[in-house]
C-alpha cells in the first residue's frame, strides 16, 4: 500500500477536526487542534521518505549515501515549534476564559461580554 | 443551531474533505520513491557549505529568512502568553510552601540537572554536525531547570530561575538572529546570507553562520520555554482569588 501513510495523515487530520467541532471543553478543543496539527508531521515525513534512505546527516555517513528528504524534515521541525508555542498561547486564553466566565464549555460562551 | 443540525453539517463537511484528500493522495508521487528534487539540491548545497547536518543547513542557511519568521511567531506567542497570564488587580499572590520530598529523589534531581544542562548545550553547539540544534537543545536546557520543580519543589525552582533575566534572554536571542542577518548586508551580500568562512567539514567550526544562528535560537527557545512555564506555574501555584 503506497498511499497508506498519506491516508493515515488524512485520518488524523479529520479525527482532530471532528474532536474540535464536537468539543465541550476548551482544553479538550486545544488538544484536538494539536491532534489535527500533528497530521501535518505525518504528511511531511511521508512525503520525504525514500526507501533505504538514512538520516540526512553526513557526520557519520559518506556524502552520496541515499538519504531521506531534509527539506520536509526542516519543515516538520518548524511545525513542531510553532505548534507548541501556539498551544501555550491558546491554553493561556483558556485560563483567562475560565477566570472571566467560570466555564470552559464553548456552548455556554455564546455571547461576548465586557 | 441545534446540536443535531451542527453534527449533520460537520458530517457533510468532513466527508467532502475526506473525499478530496483521498482523491489528492491517489495522485501524489508514490511513498518512498526516488524522486526528491528539492531534497537532492538541499543536500548538495549543504555539502558545498561544509554543513554535515543538512536539516540545520536548510533551516539556518538556505531558509534562514523563514526561520526568522518562525522565531518571531515563537517570540510573539511568548509575549502574548506573558500578557494574558499576568496577575490582575483583583488577584492576590501567595508564597507556596516548601514540601517534603524523599532525600533520594532530591539527590537524583540535583545530580541530573548538570547532566541535562550539558546535554542541552551540546545539542545546541553541535547543531551543524549531528541531529539537533537551537530549537531542540533549547528545550532540553529549559527542562534541566525544571527538574528542580519535579524532583524538589517550587521554591527550589524559583531560587535558581529569575524570570526577568529569561525575558531579557528571549529578546536577546531574537535580536542576535536579526543582527546576524544584518551582518550579511554589511558584507555586501543579501540579508541573512551565509557570509562567514565555511570552515572544515565535520568540525565544530563549520557551516559559516549556521552555528551562530543556532546559538541565537538556542538562547531564545530556552528562555521562551522557561518564561512560558514560569507563567503557567505561577497561575497554578501562586495566584489566587479574582472574579469567579
């Protein structure tokens, strides 16, 4: 099955979006967003894989050896860092929401209050 | 909209997205295939500039400007979190008390701290040679300090961690990255161009500006993680009261 890794990425993304849309707690929603985002790691690394390839680091293998695609690995690194910090920012927003409104259920947060 | 109606809309959207994704996936180049034009060129470019770790070469040399954007996202998120999680007027702070922990755990925490710190600094310094770099090593360095919280208690962590210094460190890391880029302009090349000598392949002094940018990112990420965790910990352990 040569498309299985891509389908796994699509599945993780859809599961994350489902959880995000049906969430009843903002902390859970932030977790679901992280799941949806992690599908991009699977997708990027699947795109970059090459059969028989090793890590694209030439400190212990000779140049010319088959390596996997380093560009998508760099993108995945970017993705992880941005994902982690944005999750922290969202959780900070949830902390403030819980303090102001006394709830983290998005269904109860239907109106903007000052 | 009722919950049921929302679920129907969601199901329709998810099914349509799933169909599009499957249709797209069936036409992409097959998994594990030999055709990686960008990857091959990135490897060539990294080797031309004596950088053994191609991933670092991509992040800090070929795509250095994009990494500046990424660093700025990190910086902005930390700034936003600091603003959001400050103590408001109607809240009080309380001093958390020391807790009693088994002596073995305390000893293990204190023994593991310098080792973890050294590993983190090693990972930052060898970013151009072996897997790792500023982002990964920075997180390890920040973790080292928090071993004190995990193995001992919050006051022990607070004694070694002056948050103000790390806030400055975060800004300095970002500034160092921006100014290293200006170095490229002063040398008559493009912004963030790799203008330093490329050094000897597979030694610490290789890769031109890659180790410098790695160090800047390492300082920023370590400081950012310390500041972020400090804000969340103080919300959980120190700040109480306020509007309910």
